């Protein structure tokens, strides 16, 4: 494997996140580098909900043949930005945000890596040199 920085996929505990992992895997393979799959889970959560989330993450891990790093934090944006800073990813993949959310734009302002938002049928990328919320269809 080359010494290229890893590709990072940020997921939640939902089966639909498989497409985020798949897109990130494609780029990691193209770059001949490793894929780091990360999720941020709340520190405090009801036991039945925690079990449900962990089962979903286990399903994703087995289905995609990827290990998943779990970060426990009440501040997902800051935690992902900190994790990204420590690993300096070549690229970051995230899922589709709600219309009211500014998560991807805020993450972009905190990270130096390009960030791609994976939707059902399109991938939007914020280049690393672009700190504004300008999106480009890839």
C-alpha cells in the first residue's frame, strides 16, 4: 500500500450508510490507501437504544467488511474534526444532511480535507481549497 493519507467515512448507525462506505472504499482503492470508518455516538444513551445502534454498526461492519471506529462524545462535529486532524485524511465522506443542517459546511471549515456528501444518487464535493459552502457535482 502507498503512503497516501487514509480516506475517512463518517457514518451514523443506519443501514443506509452502506453507500457512504462504498463510495469511500472506491476512492481508497483508487488511491491505494486505507479506509477509516468513523461514527460518533452519544456518551449517554438508553441501553436499548445503544444496543440497537451497536447492532446496526455491527451489521454495517460485516456487510462492508470494514472495521468501524466508535467515538463517544456529545459534540459530534468537534469530535470528527479532531479525529480528522489527527489522521489528516486525503478525503472525507459523509451522508446527506437535512435541509436545516449546516453540518457539512461547518465540518469543511474545521478540516483541510475535501469533503464529499453522498446522497441517494449523487455525490457533492467541497474541495479542500474552498472554505465556502460551494458544492460541485462529481
